C-alpha cells in the first residue's frame, strides 16, 4: 500500500464519520457567534449551515483527490466484463449511518464524543471494506456491490446508473483498497 492511498483512506474515513461531529455541535448549540466580534449577532443557524458546508467541502475535496489514486480494472483478460451481478447499496448503509446521528444526539459530554468518535473512526478505517459517505449522494454518486464471476464481492462508488452486468466497462476506475473502487467515468 502506498502512502497516498493510506492518506486518502484516512481522509475518506474522516469524511464518513465527520457528520457525527456536526450533529453533536448542533445538539449542543455550539455557535461561532462568540469566536470574535466579526461573528457577533449572527443567528445560530448560520453556524449550523457552516458546519454542514465544511463537511460537504471536505467530501468534494476527497472526490478531487480520488483522481490521484492508482488506476485499476476489473475486466477479464479478454477485455470482457467479469461482473456477474450488480446490487445497489445506497439504502443498505443509510440505516447504519443514521445510527451515528442517534449516537451523537445521545452523547452528553464532549469527552464522551471524542472517545466515541475515535472508536467509530478506528472501526470504519480498520474494516477496510467500505467508505460509505452519504454526502457522495449529494455529488451524484451511487453505491453498488458488484459480484465477479469468481464470486468476489466488490464495493463500487460510481456516478453511473448500473443495472445490467453484461458489457460493463470501467475505463476510469480507481482503487481505494482491495475491495473498494471509485469509478471516475461520468457516463
């Protein structure tokens, strides 16, 4: 594993777990009004919008950085698609992600938040299987499980609407880890 890939995976993990921090800040009514005289008098919702905008910006940056990942392919040697089955994964992870929100809403103190965030961050990073970030949906990406003809299940992040496994081609595929890829083709 090269250092760029490791840093990118750490960054994706931060993005995937960062909304728990936003929910906690909103719940605790932490606002930027008191940070300096420039922000005095701003309504609280401006702080909340800013927190959410930062997570969207970080996700956008991760999508830009994904262009620097190593190219890869999942086609057979003969140029044919090795995908046997496609399964949409958008809805499969949303309930788990919403669980993060409920955790953030129930955490009473900042030190408990830090502990829970670190644990979730570690589990997400060490799972090395998925980097599900619902904010990718904002940028038009979808999540899929692809099963190869050799029964290997791959997690794919793509803007394309995949339905039929026959004839699939991924000319601009980037490898995040052994089982997770991002398709940079915009078809």
